[in-house]
C-alpha cells in the first residue's frame, strides 16, 4: 500500500479569478497548495495540488525563505522543517511551490513581519526626490526573454513602444542598496524565517558575542548588497523598515530624472569608474564603490553592481501602451501577475543590471523580469522607498 504524507500550504491572491485546471467556483482567495510524499518514489518527493483554504490547521506551519508554509499534521511539519533546513531540500521545496504558483496564479502567504528595530531607521541614508514628470521614450532594452537581441552588425535591437509622459509624486529612496549587514539586522529582529539557507554570504555566528545571530559570512561582505533573496523576502525587509519596494515608475524616475538621462549618472557611457564594465569582479562590490555611479541627487549604483527588485508585476502592454491623455500618474503596473496566455506566465519587475560588457544593459529604462520566487542569481538585490509627510507635493 502506498503511504502518503500531506503538506498543506496556504496561498492567497488579491483578485478573484478562475484557475484554468479547477472548477470555476473555486476562487483564489480560498485556495491552498496540498502536497503529498509518495514513498514509492526515490527520496522524499513532494507534489503540490490546489485545495480549499478551510482545510488548514492554523497552528501548524513552517516559515522558510519568506513564505509561511502551512502543514496539516505534526509528522508532515517535521518532514518539511527538515527539508527546508538544507540548501538542497529548501531549493527543491521552493521550486515546487514556484511551479504551482506559475501554473495557477496563486501566491503563497508571506511570513508576518516581526520586530520594531527597522522602524528606527526612518529616512536615514535616504534621498528625497521631489515629484515630477519624465518621458518614456518609446525605445528601450528588455532582457526578460533571456538577454538582449544582438544583430549581425553587432548592434543591439531595442524594443519599441509608445512615447508618453509619466508623473510620480515625491518620495524618499535609499541612497544605497540594502546590504548584507542591513539584512542581518532584519533577520535578528525575530525574522529568521526570511533567511535563505543556501546564501553563503550570510551565516549564523558560532562563537563570540554574536553567537547564534545572523552575520555576514565575512566582514568584507558587510557592505555588499544582499543578494539571493526573492521578491517576497525583499518585500518583508521593506515592511520591517517601514518602507516598501519602489514601483517601476518610481525607480525609473530616480534613474532617468526630469532631464531624461540615458544612464543614472548622466549621458556619459559607462566605464570602470561608474560600473563593473568591462567585467572585472566575479561577484558584487560594496554599495559605496563607483562614486561616479551616483545620480545628480546622490543615489548610488542604480546600474553596475546588482539589479534591483521592484514592486510591480511584469507585462508588456502596461508599459508599451500610452494612456489616452498622454500622461500616466503613479502607475503601478498590471493589477496581478498571472498571465497564463503569455510566454512569461508569472513575473515581477527588476531594474538596473549587475555587470556586463555592453553599455545597453546599464541604460536607465532597461527592463528585466523573473518569477517572484527566483533568487538563483547573485546579481539581484533591492533598495526601498518611503513616503512621509515631509515629501510634500510634486
């Protein structure tokens, strides 16, 4: 007889829609992911299916890589906890949750953010950008499909869209990317479930006054941007700090400016004083390197060390089509991420770029996207924005 262990993972989604593989009456806000372990398979394979949220036991869950994974019974909890405690097991669980999310459009629950230390940051090391307008030129580069399209003559083919104006309100933006040291403070404020077990740049101290706490694996990494964090982990840190991820429009406004800069620092092509071009460094560098990378307002490394998660879901029409009035105000991208009839299915935005030997990768309007649970690249980090009463009007 086949013996089955069940894992129940709660998922939530902001819109009501029909998952193609399920009866129309089943709505996203009531759905769970149900996983079984089949002993006839080699190892401990977990298979996820979608079921009703009402079946969940609210007292049983495992927190891992920013997600609250609900389980149906104690033996399943022990099994899942053991799996996500290792790099190999954690990646396997995450990938199966990601595949089911991509197939159904149902997002997993995030871990409730704890601690109040982040709120003490306020607007420290943030730059105030007074609101205004910039123009999306109708010509931009997009590497979401796997890279830029290089033509036979060696030039890069840009994407085309409508030219229109974008208006954003005033906001504060982090002067630097969030660092490993910053992220460790978040984890140590009772948010250990937001750690990435396979991130070798962050570890638990085994001795000294920080014993048991999360610390950069090497002191030299303290001021490097935190990478190997997925979109949900980035959103969790932002909430802890009393901030949020920037929309694509806010990020673009910070990079382009009211004067329409080709690159975040201006119109001069990138070089080794502004970014890792030509590529010299295998991984990241400290967030305050490349002083010439700063925008005129003082925002560093918006291109050239690591790319950055944005708040928006990804699609093309919301970016390439002009609004009837010719100006869009505080756009936030599509209302949901699930695009079952598209090649990308379910993606979120990130902007900027880590390192490259082509200048086009560092342009202010360049676009890229990936699934929200993806963190395999050591080249994606994030920075946050904040709106306060001090921001004033546009």
